[in-house]
């Protein structure tokens, strides 16, 4: 049997997992929700849910992957084999794999937008519109059907090329550059924003606590959704990265670092965007692509040194997006390798061809495409992975896998918390997403 690929060292793995977690949700959604849901009133439940999910779902998916040394299909199959139903397990394992591929394809469309704006920040075209209507028109033309084919294909090619080099020489090395660079650039931007007149009002806005907002169930619901999706628990990417881990890796420690740095990334985005909006006297109530491609470029244009700010910002955003794109494509690529028995480069080519065709066809409906995935498939995949590992595999198996590589035994409360709190939370996220039209 061919030896499975692996990460070269502990920090290579952690940076790759941080890269999978740090993405558009941190940048175009987290600051908006902090702004809308009472600043610190939102941060309190958000931090609570990050700790809960980081030390249950993230640890579970990493451990499940390492235990089975495989992607979701075989991992679910191995779990169900204990019940004599391996085929059913493999069938269920296909859900998070297809979900990862579909999400990656949708993300490819967004990465095409980001790449175009990043290059345009250098050439000046990104900030060339005269007013907010001009920025909206520019984005609308790009985000329409077949409106950004070339940049989208280039963005995909960059991601697939990195993946072709494998886990250690591709994913790990790329994230060792992308993640430190992302944090450095956003720290620079946060310092710049702090130096602008009126920034203090933004900080007051971020850290204010309003008891009425804190008591509002919606604040907690959307904080849960943000934490859940930000930490990338979906039964695919984190699980597949875990499958490349050696037995001497302390998974709970690694999961803690991933949760910490993902939260730092989200806070950095808030510390850049909210004070910047405050300097212009604008309230941040618009998230998603509109914030990133319409409102912020318009704001940058009006700021001193705005062209430099735009360059730093879109380079950092591209790095965050690329690291997430790589993670999303890894599960389907690894599955093609395992199921078709082909090498890594042919598997990358197969997935790349599918992605080119489908991503070009969905450009005009990508928002609806991503909504369906985030509402239905991601929480379903996370819930299935949780059920397979914590319920089907059993307490003894789970504790053995989680404690592998640790000097001190992890808390005995881990399995009950995961079974009776984390797994129901996955179901809750699914139900609330359906009822509210998405909470991620």
C-alpha cells in the first residue's frame, strides 16, 4: 500500500488548518455582525461558541481523520463497518465530499473576483469608479453570468497548481507563506486605521456591551452560526487534514491554536473595517460581497494613501481566500486518488476540469449556490461526522484517538459533551439555518 502523504511538522499542519478556517466569513461577515449585534454583546457569545466548537468538533474531525488515515468516505465506512454497514457509511461519507467540492466551486467564483480586484489595486482600475454607484456598477458587471471567466480560471489554476505539489510541498509550504503574510498585512492595516481621525468611535462601537442586545436570542443564534462556519467543521476539510497527521501530534493542543488564530484573524478584520467605516461617518450594516467589492473600495478611495491601503487589503484577502480554497479542494482530490487509484496530479486535473466547467456556469447564481451549501450541506456534514465518530465508534475508541500523542489524558468529559452538546448543536445549526435563511 502506498504510504500516505503527511505534513512535515506541527506548525505546518496548524498553519494549514488556520488557513482553512480564515476566509471570507472572517472578513466580510464577522465585522458586520459585530457592528449590527452590539459589539461586545456579540463577541461574548461568539467567544463562548468558538471554545465549544473548537474543543469538540474541531478535535473530533482531526482525530477521526487521523484514526482512519482516510477521507470522509472511507472514514465513515470504517465507522459503520463496526455495525456491519460499511456501504451505508461510504454513501453518507459522500455527502461532505460533494459538499466540499460544491463549496470549492462556489469559492472559485469569489476568488476570481478577489484576484481581479487585487490586480486592479496595483493598476488603479479597482479604485477608478467615481462614486458608490460606479463601484456597484463595476461589481455588478463582474458578478454576472460569464462576467469574469479569465480571472476565475487563473485563480483556480493557482490553487490547483499548489495542490499538485502535495501535502508537504504544496499545501504546507503555501500556508507557511500565506498565513504569516495575511496576519502581518492586516496588522499593518489595523495600525493605519487606528491613526485615522474618528477611529476611536469605531473601537467604542466594537467593544460596547448592550444588555438588551446580549439578551436577544438572535445575537446568540448568529454568533453560533459565525463560530460554526468559521472553524470549518463540515466533515471534510478538517477531517482530511487530520488524516495526514502523525501519531505524535497533540490534537487538542493543535485545535486550540487553530481556534485562537482564527479568532485573532476575525478580530483583526473588525479592527480594520469598523474603525475605517467610522472615520467616514458610515455605519457598517452591509456584509457579504457588497462590503468587500463596493463599500470598502469606495471608502479606500476617499482615505489618505487609499491606493496603498487597497493593495495591502486585497493582497491579504486573496491570501486568506486562497488558503481556504486549497482546503476545500483537498477532500475531493484525495477522494479521487483513493477511489480511482490515480496519482495526485491526475486527481487534481480531474477535479480542476470539473471545477472550471461548473464554476463558469454558476457565476450568475453563486450567491444562491453558496446559501444552499451553507444552510444544508455544511451542518449536515459536520453532524454526520460527529455521529460517526462520537456515537458509532464509541467512547473507548474516541478517547484512544484523542489521547494519542498527548502526555496528559484529555478530559473525561470530552465524549459526553460531544455526544450530548456538540452533535445536537450541529442539528440546531441546520434547523436554524433553514428557518432563518442562513446563519453562517
